[in-house]
C-alpha cells in the first residue's frame, strides 16, 4: 500500500469542514408541587403550583437580572421572568389535567391569579 500524505491531509481537511457545531438546549430539572385550594365553603377554588428549578438552570436563566448588583434577586427583578414563564405554560395547559366528575375540564375556561417568583439559597 502506498502512503500519500497530501491526499490524507486533503481528506482530513474536507472531513473537518463537514463537521457541524454541537447544538443543544439546557435541560431543566424541576420539582413540581400542586396544591388543591379550597374556598370557605369547602369547594375547590383552584390549584396552586410551585415549581423549584435546579441550581444550574436557575443560574443560567437569571443571568443579568440583578439590576442593582447587590447579589440578591428581588421579586421585582424576577417579575418579567415569572411573567414569561407563566405565559408560556398556557400552551401546555400548565402541565395539568383537571377532571370534574371524571371528565377533563378544558384549561380555556380557567383564569390565572397573580404569579410570583423567588430565589431560595
């Protein structure tokens, strides 16, 4: 077998040019809690969702939000992020399936209450 270094280098260069960059999205680990809320008459009034995101995702998504650079994120600084996250969940029915008397209830008829976001250390 004849060794041709020029051809080998050319082939390596062509193959290197065909390599595309790795594209990925951040994975998010969430601890989700749903709490049934009752009114004073004992009727179901709603569902309160609490989501706790993993530290890595939380650090990523809150970059640049500390407007006063004090090292702490206030509810005011997190307000726009909370609004964006809440509004994007509408398309997924808040990852919640509600049933009334065994029948699924559409989330179209539901209303949302004010949302908030806080950082825990």
